[in-house]
């Protein structure tokens, strides 16, 4: 495969979709952002994506494009052409990959966005030498992906099922955004942290967290918690520590099932850095069996927000490690 080979990566998010041209070396050479309206139907969304892809390809007419990969934030159907339980209802059960690929006469496939991010880290991240790599993508929800020898390990739904909805509290807990009650996502996701922050601001309206949110003219959210914690606020640090401990219990469980060499923390919450990673690792090692946890190295994912685009495109590239 020559250095002139590329793929289009489409990373679908809740508020926006990132689309880029990615080289076989994992470099994003061109990128765009598409904002989808709440009332847009599937055909409108496809038209927006297609216009953006044309714009990118027009900027690189000499690029040899091998295909189009899509990272979808939900369950993937067995044909890898559509999915459901996503955060854009109009795209549920819609043959998005088939439609986009057909418009450009290119092969196209869809993968779970967490699985795609894990693939990106396994192929191009700092920890790509790991044989068994587990990624915890802690964002609005919690995605969990495992790669073995550079290839995604799939159980169902395009990934490890709904591993982020590992049951912790059970029926006496809070529901998550998808309706699962007492699961890890209801306790340790960005969505959960939004709720924690807002309840705290009601109780402590003169706190640095509440003042920051007020200054921005909105309710507090996870990004405010991270920013305030990084600025030294003890209450915000405690919130991240609590979330980290919950994630650590999940990490210990997954380590005992999948025996990874390395566990990476990615997703939007990883912007908190060691304020989240340290309690996660500590709790995992305290909670899990040393037989499984002792060999594991914990680290922050290295590709950041680019992992989604890179991993979406990387579906099109060979993934065999030497």
C-alpha cells in the first residue's frame, strides 16, 4: 500500500460530526465539522455529510481513497452498514454506510465509535505495541473497546456489547440516558457528572463551579467540573475522584475478564488527566485480583479527540500486526 492511500473517517457525535481525510499512517490531512439539526431527517444528514466529503476530496484531488469508515455512537448491526441506540435518532436503523458509499462508489462500513477509537490507539497510538489493549472512552456515555493484536475484539453490537452499562447498584440506583438502572454509566459518565455538578450548584450557589457556569450563561456540566478541578477547586476534584473510583471498579471487572496488557483512559473526561486516572487506577488495583491487575499498565489515551476520526477511517486499512 503506497503513501498516497487514504480513507475518509466520519466520527458521529451528539452535537456535531467530525469528518476527515486520514492517511494509512494515521495522519489527518484534512478535517471538517458538521452540525446536525435536531429535526433533520436521515436524507438531510446524508446530504450534509456528502457535501463535506466532496469538499474534502476536492481539496485533495490526487489522493487515492480506499473507502469510507463511520464511527457510530451506538449498537452496530451485523452487516456493518447501519446501527441503532445512537444519539441521532434519525440515523437509527438507517443504512448510512451503504448510502454514503454508494454516493462516492467507494466501499464503506460502520463501526461502534468506541471500537473505532480503540482501533486508532492500537494502530497509531503510543501504546500500539500492546498485544491486548483496553480503551475506556469516558464521554457523554462510557464506551469500552478491546483490541487483540491490533484487531477489534467483538462480542456483540460492534464492540463489547454495552460494557459501559455494567450493573453496579442495580434497581435502587439512578437510570442512565438509555434507561439502564444503577449501571456504571449512570454513575461515572459525562452525563452523570453533569447531574452531579448541577445538584452541587443548587446546594452551593456561591461555589467556584456555580460561578463559572453562571459566567458562561448556562447550567454547570462536566467540562466545568474539569476546568474548576484543574484550577484547584477541592469540591470539583472530589467529584472527579468519585467518578474515577467508579470507573476503577469497572476497569477491575474488565481486566478480570479480558486480561489486557494496558488500560487506556480516553474520551472527553480524560481531559481531567491524572485527577481522573489516578483514582481510577488506585480503585482498580484495590478492588480487583492482583493476578489480573498486577501486569496491567494504566495510561491516558494518546490520540485525544482525533481517535474517533482516525479509527473510523482505520476500519478501511489492514490491521494485521507483524
